[in-house]
């Protein structure tokens, strides 16, 4: 095949530096791990001297070793992609493909309409020909409050979009822009800046007032016939399909304040009936694919979560550099941007920055076939979402889209679109299986991306200097644990299903990409080895049972080497990705907390579903926090609050290790440091890591502290555990 000259390429692929040093490090760590396992297997104590505990340690270390090998699949040869927007502009000018943008929301209480429309407005204001953009909002709550907010946004867009483009401002989310800017750095006059700001704030005040009251005033309903769709019998789980074109991009009479056409703007609430399963976000996305096909039918589809606003006005053009590249573009199925948050505390108190995943693991996946589809911030070819397989002779028609649509009236188009959003449309079809996003899993995006890879398509990870999308990350411990429970449970259910990458991907994708998918599929079972490691060595210390080599033994060397080198590299990785030293330490704490809570419950709930004892559900993460909670978050004080099983586990483990360390010091005075130093170090590090938990149990008096009921329950469990250890003979 003829190679495209470098000067005509629309993107470059660059290998990241330092790989030789990393590979040397990985080889030495692998050697250390093998020595640790050899020692465990050849030094099993006799019965009655801690054999069961020793074999448990061997099993945990075997698991950690296997998981470490899996993680190497994405660290061996990561790459960076560099798009050339100037070459794209020189070659295509404004002759670019049409793009459909999908946004999903589900609950006006957890996802306030004012937040949703700020995302919508940021996406409508891309630096891209407006006549080639269509923005769709799927409202799974079917809320008239969200529709009202969209109606308000359609009016404000006529002022906001030309304002953004005239002064080239960023970010283009009005909520974020006006909160961060005083307008002085822009070319606009203070008077114009204040005028637009006042218009935005007045709109938000009207929206928030309606949301607070829970109903629309009659005078507002008279302003748009779309409000007639709602009556007293409608609720979020039982309503007819609603499709409303709020701005028709084909109508030359619908223009902004400067006379320019506007992007198409569409509201959709698919039909919901109690007797029909709606398949959560995947069902909403599939309805959007069908509805958009009769309105705009653009060859490129981009989807974002309702809290992920556009932070980079050039994201569409950068993505097209990959799709339109003459040599490599034909095989690229989707372009994935990382998930970034704009509300992270300075030192990443809940470990939610995802920096290492974004800058190391996604880039590593890119080098072996492509990153996962993570469900937001992703550009797809429409045809791959409709099930098309990659073939060498495939050629995309980039000219499809709005201009090919017939001149039907808006009413006719809306009625046709409604018929595609009914809850019975998919019955007896391949939707949710061979067509569209796949059903049957809480992380439908991952299996959809895997299926796309297995159909022969590749994917690209693009990490621009200015993040393409920013969203709202969890701001409490409860929100963090809920999010990770959902992720770990969903990925583990995939691992145990026919979609396990080793089974579903066998012979279709490379071994390293199969392993890359399993990094996240095995998050949940990591909890079992971690739970063992944070309890048994400490209890054995209290009992006087050694589980590690003596400090004077040469066999302690591989244990120390693996521990320190792995953690030092983890620190280097975090710092090089932009974290702080304290942020890395907080991340290590949260790594432990998530494994013994979120991931543990992820294992339990997955097994319960497999046994038919429960059904799949989806909990929407709240995007709002009260003022006191927000203040503590800004001060980096951990938020505990309500009594939950997760908090009981955290408190029990921390108190248990504190008690064992005190008892272990007594053992040291009897036997000496040589025998029990490794266990005392592990126990001591767990205690130091848990300082915020002790403060929340015994020192803090605010509402975010650990409830006294949790502390008392945990003390009871610790006392019971200590009695069992003392009274039960060792095996």
C-alpha cells in the first residue's frame, strides 16, 4: 500500500520517552516477585505454626503478581498522538463532516437543569460551522423542568454563541466562564461583558426558581407548544415519547444576533412504561442514534455526560484530524478523550483525578489497539455504532448529514422521530446486541467499545494540552465509593460474562489489548487479596505468628525491593502526571479504601446477580453538595456523614490495626525486632494512612465526621475479632 508523505499526515504518533529505564525496572520487579513467591512456596510452616495464614499470604501474593503482570500490558510502550489542525484547515477548509452531539441526563434533582444547559451551550459554541452541528439532549427523567431550561437556553444561545466566537473566549460554558473571568482579559467592553453576564444570571434565576417550585407558571407554558406534552399524569417512569426541535439549523430565518445560522437543538425524552425495561443510558443513546437519523444523520457522533462541558473549542477539529487522515484514518472507529474534572481539590483528597489512568494507561492502550470507550467525551463514526465491521475496501461518505435531509416540516420530522423513541420499537430487533450500544451491563460503554475493537476497528486516545472536556467529580467519600462500586461491579460482571476480553476478543484483538481491558475487569476481586493483607498480618503480629522472613535473613531483600521500588515508581508516575506528593499519598489511602469497600461490594453484588438474587440497577451520582460539605471539601477535610456498611468496614479495619500495633509492640519487647519488624511496619503504615479516620471518629465534631454509631459498631467488631484470635488455636 502506498504510504502517505509525512507532510500530508493529519496526525503524528510519538513514543513516550524513558521506556528502556521502565523496562529494566519491570524486569527487576518481576525477578523480585518470583523470589517472593519461591520463598513462600518453599518455607511453608508446619501445622499449628500458622500454616493456614501463610498459605493465605501466598494466595494473596500470587493474585497481586498476576494482576501486576496484567497492568504491564499498558505500560510497556505508550504513545502520544499529535493532531495537525493547520493541515486539516489547509486541505478541507470548511468542507468538513456534519457532527451530532449527544448529551444524556436522567434526574433534574441530581443533575440540575442549570448545570445541564451550561453543558449544552458550551457544545453549541464550538469553533465549527454552526450549520453542521446538531446538539441532542436525552432527558430520561422526562421532566418539563429540563425542557423549560432547554427552551431558555435556545433563546440565550442567540447571544452566547456569537459572543464566544467574536472574542474567541474559553471555556465556553457560561457557568464556568463567568465564575472564572472578570472579562478584562477579553477584547469585549466591560459593558458588553456585563450585559451577557446579566442575561445569563437572569436566565439561571428563572430556571432555578421554576425548579425550586417544581412547576411551570401558566404564562410560560403559553410560550411554546412543546409544554403541551406534559400533563398531571406524566412521571419519569411512565410517559409518551417526546421529541422537540427547539432550533432548526436548516431554517435560514433562525439566526443569532449577528445574522448567522444556529446549530440544531433537539430535546428528546424516550417513551417510558413500567412494564418495559429501558436499559438505562445505553437505551437512551440508542434512541438518540435513531432519532438523530431522521433529523440530521451526521456521519460523526460525539457523546458527553451532562456535567462534562466543552473546555476546548477545537476538540471537533482535532478529532477530525484522526478520522480524515488519508493513511490511518480509515481504520479509526472512535476517538476517546480522557475524563477530567474541574473541581478536584489541590491534593486530590478522594483520589479522583484519574491522572495516571488518563496519561499512562489510556496512552498505553492506544499503542496496542486503542483505548476503551469510557462513555463520555468520545467521537464515533455513526456506522460503527450501527454495527458495521471494518473492511479494507470501506470508504466513509463524509458528505452525509443535515443538507441531505428532505424539506419536511418540523412537525412531520418530530412525529417520525417519536415513532423511533417508543419503548416497543426495539422488540424483535438487533438493537442492544449487534446494533447500537450493548445492553445487559452497568458499564455498557466498555462492552460496546470492545465489540467495536473486535469488529476490526481501532481507536485513538487524544490528550490535548487544554483538556477537551471537564466535569464535576465526586466531592464526598460516599459519592466516590458509589462511583467506584458501579465501575468495578460493571467491569467485573463483564469479566465473568461472555464479553470477557480473553474469550470475546480471542483471535480478534491482540493479547495485550485483552489484558488491558482486564485491568479494570479485575478491580473488584482485588478487594479479596487486599482485605486479607490488611487484616491477617496484623492479627498474626498480635498472636505472635511470623509471616515474613526475619530482618537478618537474605530472603527479606526481595520483599523490601518489590515494596519500595513499586511504590517509588508509583510516586514517580503520579508526580509526572501532575499530582502532588500529598496527592499521591491521598491516592494510596483511597486505593486501599476503595478496595476494601467499593470493590468488595462490587464482587458481592456481581455474584448475587449471577445467582439471580438481585437485578441490575443504575444509581445516578449526585452533582450537587450543600454549602458545609463544599466548604469541607475545599479545606480537604474528608466527608463521612451518614452511617453506611462501607464506613463500618473502614472504621473496623483502622481500629483493628491500631489495636494490633499496640499489641505488636508488646511482642517486639518479648521477641525483638528481628522477627516481627515486617508485620509491624505494615501495621504501622496502615495506622499512619488511617489518621484522617481516627480524627473523624474521635476528634472532629462537625456533621462530616464518622457517626458515633459507626464507631461503636466497629469497636464491637474489633473486640470480637481480638477475642477470636486470642482464644482460637493457630493452624
